[in-house]
C-alpha cells in the first residue's frame, strides 16, 4: 500500500507537467451528437479563442499558446483568422495572415492540445476560403490536433447559402484530410441551429455545427433551441461564448454565464471563450500591460480573464488514470483533483 501511494504521487507529479491531451484522446470523431476520442469515449474541449489575428497579431505565437495550456489549463485554442477586418487581414495580406495562424497551429501541436482554425468573417468569400483551407488541410491535415471552422457567424445569409458554401469548403478539406472535425456555422450569428437541424449536410462524417452565446444577452430560449436541434440529431460545438452582452461589452452576468456552463457540462458540449486580446471592452481578457508571449500576472487580466481562467482550472481536470498501473483501484489509490 505504501509503495502504491508513493507510485501514484510520482505519476501524478509527472503528469502535472505534461498535461497531455492529443496524445491521450487522439483523433476525434462524432458519434451521434457527441464528440468522442479515439476510444469512442465522450470528450469535452474547453479553451480560449484568440481575437482577430489582424487586430491583435502580437498574441499569435507559440509562447502565448503554451501559457494558455499551462496557466489556464486550456486543452484547446482557437485561431481567429481575420478575413476582412484591418490592414493585416487575409484579404490584404494573406502571407502575414497565414504566418500568424500557423504560429498558433504549431504551438498547439507542440503543446499537445487541439486547435480550431477559424475563418473569422460574417460574409461568404468562397474563392479565398477554398484556397486557404486547401493549403492548411494539406499542410496539417495529418495532425489529429486540427479542427476546421469554415464560417464564423454568418449574419444575414440564408441557411441554403451557408450550406452550399460549407459543402464546397468541406469537399476541399476532405480531399486532404478525411477525418478531422469540421465546424459549420448557421445564420443569425450562429443562433439559428434549428435550420441545419432540419436540413443537415449529408455525405460527410465528423461534421459539427457551431452555436455562439453571450450570456448577458442570450437566455434560456437559445438553450432550448439548441436542445431541440440536438434532439433532432445535430452535433453542437460552442466555438465562441462569454459572460457579457453580445456586443462584447457591458458587465459580466455571472449567474447567466454559470447557467450556460452548467447546461454545457451536463450535455458534454465543448466550449470556447472569447477572446485573447487587449481591446478596451469586457470580452477582451487582457489589459495593454499583458506581454505578447503569456506569463500574464493577475494585474494583466481583466475580470473576464480572471473568471475564464477560474472556469478552465475547475472544469479541465486532467486525467491521471492513464499514468497509473492497470490495477490502481485495487491498490487503494485515491486520486485528488
């Protein structure tokens, strides 16, 4: 018994430094409406989204990714490619844009966590999107870390338009990457998940649909709509969320945010918080004092950053069991969070 307890402590000590995620879960897939790992067991991803790369490129680096894993306990990050916004947008400077996105991708691969490659726009740009995802899927499609988000928050497009666009991008990605998860948006800033639930994309595996919420604006009616979509068989991934108003500003509504988190956790829905940026608004989690490469102190974190970090520390409990002997339960080990 004494040996067993010492051994358990040693293994936990080792794991606290590795926090392996992709090594543990491997290639993700969709089973019914549930995101599952290589062993077909449910998995929940929780992490931070970077702000538009074109507005906050200084945070798009491996060190920032490493800090989000080590200090925030993120098991996923989201790289938001600013397609049109700003002088460093993809439309104006594609090579710079790809360099920044790939820095986050490479950082996530190095840190053994998952990464969403997010085409961050409210408009259809079919030609440019096809070129971008063809290149990214060819370069990184063999890594199980990669998740593709092909259209962030369609606003006034119809579902028919979003669906047709998404099918074109999915086809391009699947030519290079037959397996990794692809996320598809829905009209009205990813609110109208009832539309794809009634008319989903067919002919491809491992497709999920994004829902976004800002808890101080979006209430129970959006959760009810999402529940109905899931009941109809639609796999949901919360690829952007936060606790303030949909404008990204205003006070945090802690009660409403917690209600959403309880709802997501009960349903094993993965969720991403917006955003790693230093704009003068509530949803940007950093002050201007924050260094580009992480190592953020409490004084660098806004209220939303402190709370997001607290949530990830609470809900992303690393799995120790894979480092213990197969008979660890019989030896009397008790694992502590």
